[in-house]
């Protein structure tokens, strides 16, 4: 019936013509039939007994039945969805979530097919249209004319990040809802909506995990852990590649079953430092957004550590036990600001100037470059610690016992409390451009010197202090960096649009890449990527079947108005037939 749908004006015209014809046919009196009879006496008696109004009533009933049948069929032919107060407007809900960027066999994407379906749907209606999408990017709101909706349609794009949500629709008013989607995103579909599916099975292989780690026993040996996911519905041959620059590349061939996750380990000790890219390549991959991931490889070399102390054997032994460390020990009197090292450690001493590289200070005296207000306490008890900070990994901080310490009361800007007590912070770290860590106690004044956690904490601290730049791991979408008015550059060197407020800079990471933020001589790297198996599941549709088409939402049935009108016409035809068989009709 949709193919025979008429415009509202044509439908009204058809109904009027049908009603007029039926009335004219009832007003048209048939020619009297003449028969020769022997006498008129008997018929005259019958006519005298029959009441005139009874004949008029039968005529009106016949006319009414015919009008109901004829108008019901005419309205069904005109498809009531296109006119009248019950179907006066149309809502088109477009799914523009990430999976809609998946390519189909014809070389286009699901999104391009969705736009074509929406264009055809909007162009075929003569009523007002509300155009909405699942990611909140539609440039119009409310019901507009089809021409305006078609214009706005060209400005909607697929969004590669975020959660798809069905927008709020008007609570009152009559409208039909059409949903155009691939069925992968889990937004709510209205139960009476007509669904236009653009789903088509696709090949997709994704990088869902990438981590760089140094071996605890040998920090000069670096390994990359890569997780690969075959989100296709068929087995695939995958080429997994890690590339650092033109001189470093390692590859591996993988045979993966449908839905299989594989964890691969690579020795990348031959790559000195910098950006490392992992890529999974498969034939006819239809969703390239998750084929690549990035990571930063820190320098892995022997680390020169300078310890300034009046004498602390246990601290020296703990540092010497760390692999890949070359330790030099001097007395506080021998300290000069020009001394160079990769990392500086100060025991009960603080230089008057900030060291040029990262520094770890145990119970230092107050100095001008370190804006910390310290207060002496006895036997402080650890009440909290930064559980998500890698500096504190591998140490049982609740079991720490300290005799005498200096706690920091009040946190200045760009300083983070790592270990806290009821009296103040016991260990703090700088979050600014210069890296330093301050512990309000010396290891020999605590049980940490007798605990295996001391070398672990020192190893974490030396690694963090020796990093040349701060690296932030982020998903796609809005990213905030702790730099005011920073200049944001992507991996290709393009400057991105950003906004700065409250000492931070925000920008949109719309694709996997390594972004660089620079402000006041401070450089910060942002590693943005997908790394989520749920994002790679472009074949997990909730629609039945595997081809594009129009359908009703699963589990919901809808009686079309034209069906109800045809049923009404059939009922009154039966009523007319019963009346005729019982001699009640003309």
C-alpha cells in the first residue's frame, strides 16, 4: 500500500469523488419495470398498508452502508499515514554512532546508505519533518519543512566516539517515527517505529590493547604486549606490525578464528625511544578506525643516579639493588648545582636551586623553590594513598610505620598528595613541568628500610622522574590537558582547535593518534585510541537478517491504518449482504 500512497490533497479528493458517486448512484432511480397483471386491486391494498417513512429509512441505511464501504476503501488506497491529524508529521532518527562508518560491499559505508534512505524518505513526504540523530549533532530542532530537513541532513556526520542515545521526542502530537540504523548501537528504538536497516556483515580486525613494559629483572629489556581481536564472522589471516620509525619494524602473521582474541608479545628493546605504532591488517577490513594504536616508549638505558646524603647505608643498598642503575654518592657539603645526573636523590638535605632533572627528596628542609608548608609529627598513621598512581604500585602502604616525620598541611597548586595521614600528606609529587617527589620521612626512620617495598618504590620513582615528558592515555572524544592555553598539534603536524579554561585546555581527539600539547615551554603527549573490544563489534546487530531493508522493531507488531480501514469495509459489506439476504435492502 505504501507504493500507492497519495498526497494529502489527492487523498481528500479521492474520498470526495467516491462519496459523490455513491450519493448520485442512490439518487438515480431505476426505470420502473412494467408487467401486465390481471387486476390492480391486490397491489393497491399492499401499497396502502406499507408506510412511506419505512421506505425512506431503508434507503438511508443502504446509502450509509455504501458510503462507509466506499470511503473506507478510498482512504485505505490513499494511505492515511500521509494526511489527516493522525499522521501529520514524520520523525527521522538517524544512527550516526561509530559503527555506521563501516564500509559495505559496494565500497560505500553504512552511513552513506543511511543518508540515502533518509533523503528518499524525507523527499517522498509532503509534511513537516523532525530530523534527529543518536549523537546529538543534528543542526535543526523541531519540525521543519522537508527542504530544510534535507539541507540539515548534509551536515550530519558519523561520530567515532561517545554513547549513542535516542533523543527525547515530543510527548504530544501525531507523528510517525522512522529509525535508520545498523542495529549495533544499543539506543532505545520507539516500539511503533519503522526501522530501516543498513546493516551488512563486514570484516573487522582490531587492536584492543597495547602496553609497553620493562622487565622487572632487566629494565633495559622492553616488551610490547598487543591484543588483537577478530570481530569478523569468519576466520581471518592477520598481519600484526609494530613500527617505531624507518629503522625499526617487527611483524607477525596470525591465524584467527571468528571472535577470537590473541595476546601477542614483542621484544622491542632495539627501539630506543619515541612513538610506537601497532597495526593489524587484514584483507577487506571494513572498519579502519580500530586498526591502529599508539604508545610511548621511554628511554631504556643505564640510569645515572646521584645520591646526596650524610650517610644512609640502607638507602644506598636499596638503590644499588635496582637493575640498570649507576649510583654515585656524595656528602651534602660536596653538592654543587652544576652537578649532572639522570635523577637526583637527597636524604635530609635540599639544594637551594631546583635540580635540572627529576629529584626525590627524603625529609628535606624548607626551600624557596618548593612551596610546601611542613609540620613535624610523631608516629603518623597512613589513612589514604593514591591507589591509581603507578608511583605507589607494589608497596603495602597501610603497613608503613614512621617514627618522626614532617607532613605537608595543605596542597599548593600542581602538587598531588600520594600518601596521606590524619595530620597531612606524608608523600607528595609535583604535577607541573618540573618533576620532584618529597617524602616527609627518611627510610631509616621507618620500617620501609626493612621492607621489600623500598626498592620497589625507588624503582617506580626513578622511572617516573627520568621520563622526558608527561604522557596521558585517553580514549577518543573530548580530552583535557593540565596546561593553560596550550597549542594542540596532531601526529601530522596540524594545529587543532582548542578551548582553554580554569588552567586546562580541551580539544577533540577524533581519531587514534599521538597529540602534542605545548604551553610555556612544557610539552605533554596525549595517546588517543579506541582499544575497546565493544567498539570493534561492528557485526553485533540486534536486527534480524543480514541484509539491508525495512522492518518493524523486533518483538513489536503494528496494525497499519489502511489495514483497519479495509477491515471496516469488509465488515460493512457483510452487514449489507446479511440485510440483502433477509430482504431488508432495496
